[in-house]
C-alpha cells in the first residue's frame, strides 16, 4: 500500500487575519482540525508548511524572551473546562501559574491581586471562586 495515498491532512489551506482587539472562534465538527490550528497559532506544535505571522513576525523564528512575550499575548481557551483545568488545582493556582511563568511574579500578595483582577475582568467574583476547584464551579 502506498502511504502517500493514505495520508490524511488534519488541516489544509487555512488562511485568516485577526486584527487588534478582535476575537475569533474556530468552529467545526469533531476531527476537523480546530485544535491543531490553535496549537500551531499558540506555537505548541509547528505547522508542516506555511507561516503564522504575529505583528509582522513569523512566529516560527521566536525563541527565548520573544517567545515568552508572544505567549503573554496569545493563548488558547478551550471550550470544555473539565478537559483543560487540573481537577487538583484551585482557581487561584491555575490562574496564577501563567502569571508566575510569564511575568516572573513570586510575591504572594501581588499574585493574589493579579488573580483577583483577572477574575473581575472576566466577570467573576474573586472571593466566590478563587479557592474553588473546577468541579465546584458552575458550567456557565
């Protein structure tokens, strides 16, 4: 059997632009390549061909502090929180992890303030959810 004939491309010929202050959603049936596109954009995996440009720069060339800066601006938000949140970590631990990693913040008081601000920004009451675990949160 010729393996080239059996090759299945998860994603082929994708092209779109996202402008400053815009949000996009990738929708499609299961197995259509939504997660693969998102992982390529987030530079979790590299595309086999083509390029992904961010602010005029090819992200495949980013490393070190430039890659860290990119990850401060581009993240994936998965639809199903139960598949993307660690059930053993409370909201504070989950939200503070990227703040620790990307901003280098270690002070407990500053981390609490950052997490509270982030939760308020997305319409959540920090006192009500900060120390809860994913299974204790509403699906809404």
